[in-house]
């Protein structure tokens, strides 16, 4: 779920594995008592304070009465994969770790009988990731509210999900990583979050207090939510909580999520959301214009002997021949483009 660059990206496989990782079930160790966890957390903090400094890591918060723990999450900022690889080896050596597993930007270990998961994060997302991972599945519950506004809340803060009309392309346009600002937008008490929660039910009450909370997504569960319910005990407990308290709170969302766009932009003026979307729409128009003059269907008519992988390889080679391919396509007449394609195919076939 942590979407950074290069080795920091989670593949779909890694996302699925992360559910197991965050559930503390990767090494089948079982859970430990609160007292034992606190001992190990103190030891880890003392070690990391000396090793990398307090400003370079965070351990997500948990509600005060949490009775036991399946793992410990540690968020570490690192913009350099080589530096992290070195630090990772030093962690293993210094802490006497003998069991490890990796998935994307998560490095899991066993430290004195407890699963410890290190999340490597680009520095700009250290705080937002820490906030998102704190208090069990609180971040997921907030994310469910945000989706109704065509927003995404995750480790990188709050983003608007832009979708191009020309296809399935979508892009997250970051709005804010300021959790206080995000709480204000959702109508939840940031000061209470800062103070913390005593019980898991206090976490649930805090989420439900949002004027935009609705039980509807939990009654008519999507496939993704059904999967999360099976994987995450906190979500299971939340559903039981809603049922036992007979909570029927609903918010009448607008049918068209795009209708919220201007309202969101007003709430986050510093994000310049409307300007970002205007840029994306111009790129969309450009992409559609290029596609209208150069596309697979057109090539198969001009070159009926090409299809599948051979067609894909030809397109790659053709684009390599023209430094600014899109500009060329936009500037030339269709018959010039078609003649260029056929001429290059003759050359391509003879190679």
C-alpha cells in the first residue's frame, strides 16, 4: 500500500502479503502480553535512538487498553535504497535477528519472539504514514469515508482520484499530508486523536462522530471490504459494534462524486486542486489526439501481417526512432504518418 518509487512500490502480491505482515502472522509466533510488548518497545526505541536518531523513525500508536500484540510496526524514513540495505543488515546483526522476510518496502524480522515490521518510507511521508498506521485500522475506516468523495486516504495523506475520460487511467492528486487539516475536513476531533484513545470502542466512536459517516458501505459490502473483513479482526469488531449498538447513521451522498470537486477545492485552497485537474485534462486531451492518429487498430489495417507481441515490438521500435514521438504525431497529417509507418515496417522487416 505504500506507493513510493522503484523498490518502495508494492505489487499486488506484496499488498496481499502486507495483510499477513500487519496481522503479525508472518512467522506464526502468536501474540504477546501488553507488559512484554512495552518492554520490547522500550528496548527498540533505545536502540533506534542511538542508531538513527528519534527524527528518523516512528512507532505507530495504539489504544491504551490494548491487551496483547501480534507485532510491532516501525516506520523508518529513507530516500536511498542502498542506505536502507546497509541499515537492514546492521539491524539484523545488532539485534541478533535470525529470521527475516521482505515484501517491497516492508522488512519483517523476529526480535525476542515478536514479529517486528520495518516500513521504509520516503522522508516526506514519515508523519503521514505514522498517522495512517496508528490505532489499529483507524486509517482504513477514515479511508472508507473519503472514497465517497472520490478521495483516497492512505500512507501518503489525502488525495483526489482523477480519472481520464479516455480510458482506465487514473492518478492520485495529493491534497494534504496534514492530519489535523484532514480531520477538520472530515469533521472529527483532531485534539482527541492527539490525546489518544483508551479503548477500541473509543476509536470506533471517534470515526462514527464524523458527520459524513454512513453505515451503508458496511451493510452492502463491496468485494474489497468483504476481503478486508476476513483479514482484519478490527474491521470484524467494528461490524459487530455497529450491530450491537444498533447504529443506523447514514449520510446522503450526492450521486455524482464529481459534484464534490469544487467543495473539496475550497476546503484545501493550498492544494490548487482545480489547477492540477486542469493540467490532467489537458494531458488527457493530448493523449486522445495522439491516439486518434496513431493506434493499434490503425496499424493492423496498414500492416495486416502484424498482431500481438510482434505488433507491440514494432510499436516500441518505431517510437524509438522519433525523439519526440507525440509531438511528431500531433504535427503531421494522417497520410504522412501512415506512409512513415509503412516505410519503417519495410525497414523493420528487413533487419
